[in-house]
């Protein structure tokens, strides 16, 4: 909520601020110039508060949704977040230069044009951030959607494996010693199917007195979107 309110306050005010600067430059009146100067200083305060709130809430969201800095380059969600960070840094750099380079020169026409140009550039960058933000929210929802619609029997053992290359959902039915059915589904970071040609499953024996699991049936050649199922069993060693 804080993230959205801060973004709305900053990006929502930029078009109106750019329009005010355009009107001031077009009319070239002392009253408009004084008003634009005061509005610029006040909007700078709004921008500082909004940027602070966006930075704090963005760090909290990234901390909760990313397992580490490595995710910024190894996952689709992390790469979108990294792209948003780059655009946000560009917006902050443009806004940070204004109090030092342009605001002290108000109400000069060149300063008004510079502020108007910077405001339009920030609007364009902000729209790009919102566009990428929409895609990051979709990627963020997909794991929850998959987990919510996943129906796993209470007798089954289930594990989700997340590696940089791909993810795997492994279901063992039943989750105990004896003959079991193992189903493996390979997925990408965005939860689309990961195509592969071969899958190897290694299962350690549950007890020293049991021999390793052996597969009775397997599927080696996998088509995209197809799961692989292994029927395994273990037997006690003869004493």
C-alpha cells in the first residue's frame, strides 16, 4: 500500500507539474513565475518523501520475495526487479540534479524548459516501471496460484526443488517404504513446462537393511509439458 501511494504521489503529480511549467513559460508573467517557483520547491519535498517511501517499501518487498542477490540474475522475477531498479535509479538521478542545476535559476526560461523536459522524461521512465511492475506482480502470484490449486494426498510425500536452471515438483505415492509411484514435473521459473530429454532419480535406501530403490518402469524421452512417472520398490536384504 505504501509503495503504491508513494508511486501515485510522485508519478501522478509529474504531468500536472509539467503542464504548470509549460503554462508559465508560455505566459511569461511575474505572477506565474513566482507561483511556479514555489510549486517547484514544494513538489521537490513531495518527491523526496515519495522516493524515500518507494526505496524503503521496495527493499522490504525484495527481501521477502528474493532469496538473495543471485536471484536478480538467475530468475525471471529477479531480472525484472533489477530492470525496475535501473529505471528507478535513472529517475532519481534526473530528479536529484534539479535542485542544484535548475531550481536556483528559476524563473529563467531555460530553467523552466529544463524542468519541463526532465518531468516528461521522469513520466516516461515511471510508465516503464509501472509496466514492468505489472509483470513482476504476475510472476509473484504464480507460485501462490500453483500451490493453491495443487492437490496432494495426505499419504504422499512431496518436495519442491528450485535450482537456477529449473524447478522440479516430486511426488512420492505413498510416502513410505515399499512399492511407490514417483511423479516428477519439471518447470521454469515462471512455472511453464521445462522441456528435457532425460531425467535421473536417485533415492537413498531408507534403512541399512534395505537395498536401494529400483525403477520398474520409466520414461526417458519427455515431450514439453509431459510429466515423468517412475514405479519404484525396495525389498529387505536376506539375512
